[in-house]
C-alpha cells in the first residue's frame, strides 16, 4: 500500500475542522468526527498530483484561488458515487405501472429530473422504462419525455454522458436480456443505445445551491444523496424541490431515506413494495 502525503504530514485537528467547513459549504457533505482517514485516503492522489504536502496547504491554495481545478478535484474525490442498474427496482416498477401512465393521460410533455445521477445508470434506466412503456402502449405518450440528469461531480458527469460501461459497472443489476436490448457492444464494454441516450441531457448542479433554472418537473428522483447532508440542508433541498414540482408531482428518495421528519408538503404512497412521495 502507498503512503499518502497526508500520512507523512498528519492531519491536524485544526486542518480537519477547516476542511469539514470547506466541504460542507462547497457541496453540503457533512463529515462527522473521526473521518480523518477518509480525507487522507481520498485526497492523497490529488495532493500528490499537485505536489501539495498537507491539507492545510491545500486549504490555503484554495483560499488564494491559484488553481481553479483544485475545488473540482476535491469534490470529485470526496463524493461517494456508488450506483448500479435498476437500484430499488420497486421505483422503476412504479414508474412504469403508475407514474408514466398517469402523466401520459395529460397528453403533455413529461419532465423527469435525476438529481444526483452519478455515472448515469439512474437516468438511463428511466429512459429504458419510457422506451418499454412506448413499445407496450403505442401512441399513449403523445408529448415528449425529457430526462434532465445532474450531479455535482464533473468526473461522474463526463462518464455518464459517455454512456459506456465496462466490467462490473455494465453488469451490476442489469440482466443479460436487457443488456442486449439497450446497449451496443463497444470493444469489451457496452454503450447505451442512441434511442435511450437521446432523451437524457446532463448538466452540472449543486443541490445545496440554486437549481431553479432547470425548470419545472413532474417527477424528481433524489435518491441516495440526502444522507450526506445536515438536517437543515435536507429540509431546504426538499422545500425547494417542492417548489419546482408540478402540482401532484412525484418525489422518489432512496430506500433508506425518509421524508417525514423534514417536510409535510408530500404524502406517502406505498405500493408494490415501494415507497414514493407525492406533492399534496
Ligand atoms: C451515492 S450516489 C447516488 C446515485 C444514484 N442517485 C443512485 O441512487 O444510485 C450520490 C451522488 O450524489 C452526488 N452529490 C453529492 N453531493 C451533491 C450535491 N451537493 N449536489 C449534487 N450532487 C451531489 C455525488 O457526486 C454522487 O454522484
């Protein structure tokens, strides 16, 4: 195992605290006490790359704005990007059996936001479900379906836009038959087919800052990201999401996340083994 630079210059309590504040301000992520090892291991490569000897020096370089890529690099390194195909399958079943049929009846354009899309599995899965719905119910979707996928991590957005998956990231959660239907072979890897990609547009957005410019949505997927934020941040994000959802719009959270303690603007719908929320 390689030593990180921060192993050689241990992270002082003062620098750890300053880094905690920087990270929370930059992207909302709350680092609890005793996570020094995480900072050291995740930032080691970046600091080696820029020849920075300690987290204190890193913070001082950030403060003086000498390297515009530093902040992006820290966010890329500190965010947890784990995701896989059809994560929380009950949500995708409900999208197909309840949400899309209901929205299709209006005949209007449907807008769906994947608010922390990581490497793209979530928005592409939404697009696959739409594709399947269209194939099974020809003519029912009269308006276009637009999927807006955002993340704070530039590294993840670049991967997601490319839509090429190799090894475990191509297979985790994806059945062989679905992979044949929705991907083209690209060398040893698999590329999402153009008809699935064309509905999805990727953009950078920080959930703790403004995202009202994205417009209004009928459905928001905000899954497995609120867990990293403080209670106050969660509340603020959920209230702002409620403001950009269309009347009676749907909100989907990760299966371990709950809404009840944070806002009363939504009602819970429990159906088919899944829980989703609906604007009152
Ligand atoms: C664990 S992944 C969840 C991916 C996907 N939604 C899922 O459920 O599989 C969390 C994602 O949230 C992103 N993220 C973290 N903080 C964020 C913020 N302040 N604004 C937007 N995205 C953020 C990370 O970059 C990461 O890609």
